[in-house]
C-alpha cells in the first residue's frame, strides 16, 4: 500500500510539467480539436514513458543527453511563451493539430526521462506497480492539461508561468548531465554529493540545482520578451 501511495504522489507531482506543455501547446487549436489534442498529447506522454522504461538506465548515463534535452526544452519554452506567428490562423486545422502534437512529443521526450526513473524507483522492480503508475498518469495529465488550458485562456499570465516552469526544469537538466557532474567532481567536489534516491550516483548539490533552475527560468523569459518585442517592432513601425 505504501508503494502505491508513493506512486500516486509521484504521478501527481510529475504529471504537472507534461500537463503544462500540453495545455500551452493546445491553447491555440480550434475549439473542436482541443480535446483531441489533449488526448493525443496525453497518449504521447504515456507512450514515451513506456518506451523510455525499456532503455532509461542506459540513456541517463550518456553524456550530453541532458545538456541537449535542457537546451531543447528552453527552445520549446521560448516558443510557447512567444506564441504563434500572425499567419497561424491561415494554417489548416489538421496541420495545427499535428503541430501541437509534435511540440508535445518533443517536450515529453525530454521530460519523461526523469519521470520514468522516479516511478521505477518507487515500484522497486514490481512491473505491475510500474504499469499502474503509467496508467494512472493518463487521467492526471488529461485533467491537468484541460485545467491549465482553461486558465491560460482566461489569464494569459499562466503562459509565462508555464514557460518559467519549463525553463526551471531545463536548468536542472543541464547542470545534472553526467559530463557536467564529472567535471564538477574533479574541479569542485564540494558542489557534488551522492544521490541516495538513485543508487548513490553523484549529483549536483541542491544549492547548485536551485541556482541553475533559476537561471534557466530567467533565460527563457528574457529570450521570450526580446523576441516578442522584436516581432512587435515592425508592426508598430508600419
């Protein structure tokens, strides 16, 4: 029962970032396609978790993977914060839907790595508990996505909140890449400590993770503001 409760709590916490991406990516879809976009996005997120469950242990050990993923996540966060181009309304509905699903798939591919690790650790090798955790994430992601999309439509400030969250996650990913951790272990060992939750592997200390997360969030907002102003400048000049 304790393991089940752990998995439920992990799903509630870790489904939030997936829900943010899906909600932001689907916010500009036509009304008739928003539910379909949320469903396809949630199915993509869960499908990627299943895929990564088969190869996660090796993937996370590859140098540059988290660096590449963090940079990709920053790009996605900036793109979602800046918004679609003015000509987006002329794009056919089916194309817009698949563009949203593609954005969701790329972001989920980045974020599902850590999600699967956490659920696997809580399941302690029990395949049934692991499957339970994956299945539970489907309704959580769908409900969370619908709620976030509603908030975004009513309060645009939540777009920036979502971008900040993705930038925060990206910053943590960048500094926790095995290549970065290895360099820190040899040049600044005080910034590295064993991660007891994942077999004692070296990880940056919480202070460094927090700092990197803040920098990632600020970087996303700074780039997005610059791009929005740059895009608005020609329009104001006309």
